[in-house]
C-alpha cells in the first residue's frame, strides 16, 4: 500500500489518507507553536505585575492602600493600609538596596558588584536614606560625632586609671578639663 501512485502522465498522485496525515501533522505543528506562544505570553504576563506607586502623581504625598484582595478566593479587605517603607522606593534605589544587602553592607563589595566608584555608592546610599525619610549625616556632623565618641572614650580611660589608683582625683579632673 504505497502513499503515491502514478497517473497516466507519469506524475505522482497522493492518496487521500496521506493528504489527511500531512494536514494533521501541519495542524499538530501549528498547535505546538500556538502552545509555545501561549506559554511565552503567560510568562510575560506574570512578569508584568505593576509596582504600586508610593507617591501621589498630583501632589507627591504618600499614597495609602485602601483595598487588599486574594486572587485565589477573591476575599477582599478594605481599610486604610500603609505600604511598606521599601515599596515607596524608586526601582533604581530598590535595586541598589538589594545589592547592598547582598553584599552585607560592605561598600567595597557594592563597588565591585555595580562597577561604580566609592563616592557614587555613598551618593546612592544617601539617596536611599533620604527616600526613607531619614536625615543624611554631613561630613561635619560625622566628624563631630567621632570627636564626641573619642572624648567619651578618653574620659572612660581617665576614670579607669583613677579607679585603678594610677592617678589622683586632682589629676583626673585636670585631664578631663583639658579634653
């Protein structure tokens, strides 16, 4: 039972069952292609979840969440909910925070990971700190804090010497005044 037979003119003529098989194969290939496209579209759709904005596009105030719902059972809760602090960060700052945490806060490792300089890392970190609502310490404020800590450590050292009997109370008072 051949798939082809010769006509009087010598050309091959396909049998009807062979033509049906070829059509079925073509349909199967088409169905596979549609399935693959559907999988790709579904994957793309899953990735297309939009990040909720953290600030009002009109006035810039923080937005509140008024409704939460379960996609599985459709339960919904209405109220006045605050978004998480990190949800308000712009995507670029959020990515920086991820890298910063991955590098365990080591600025040198963040430099290597992102391929940027130390001042750029510090600038990005300061921007995140400001976005979270904290005040960024200036160089002068940091130096003043270090100076206060150094004075406190020196006072503790003087008081320890006093308690060990290495210096007198008068000497301890004089040394503390000179700090």
